[in-house]
C-alpha cells in the first residue's frame, strides 16, 4: 500500500497524458473528462501536498464524472452541427436535380439512373422516356420525382 501513499502530482500528469493519448486514438470525447480531471488533481496536489490517496481518488472520480458530463452536454452539440447537413446523405443531395429519363417510368415505383447509379423512385404519374424529371424529395432511399413542365 506504500504505492498509494506516495502519489505525487506528476503521477496524475502521467495518467492525464495516457488518457489524452487514448482519446487521440478515437474515444470520441469519453476520456477527456478523466484527462482534464488528472491535470486538475495534479494542480490541487501540488497546492496541497499532504492530501491522502483516498481523497485524491474521490476528487479524481468526481471531477472525471462532472467534466465528462459537461463535455457531453455542452460541446457535443456544437460539434454535431453542420452548415451542410446533407453532406453525407446522397438522397438529400439529389433533391432539386433534373435528369432525362432513358426509359419509360411507370406510375408508382420504378428506377431511374442518375449518374452511374440506379435509384428506386416514386412518381404519382407515368412519365415517358426522354422526358426531364426533377427530384422533389425522398423517403429513406426512395426518390420522389415528378415531370418537369
């Protein structure tokens, strides 16, 4: 148990560096609270060098929990916002596209070719081949199309 009674500030800095390193490998913010708690505890232990090991572990646990929850509550929301929410959603990116049909499209469900991809599509009317259509929406991966007048 001597190892627990001899904890010094640099021990907590090593724990912090290890947690920051693991976070860099892709933990998604989960380890940031513990890493910052280790830095905080190193500073506290430097200011109060005679703090017992039990108090150190309690402070580390509480600070880790509080800092992790704070990160998830405040900063994750900021990181998830995008100025282009359709960026990784190909169906959303196709809305507004105008293409020419290479074959007749039946009323209801069918397939259209946009670029090099065949897309499952839905139209309320039959559309003849050679007619231009516009993608007006989508439901899942099914495009909603209508003829361009």
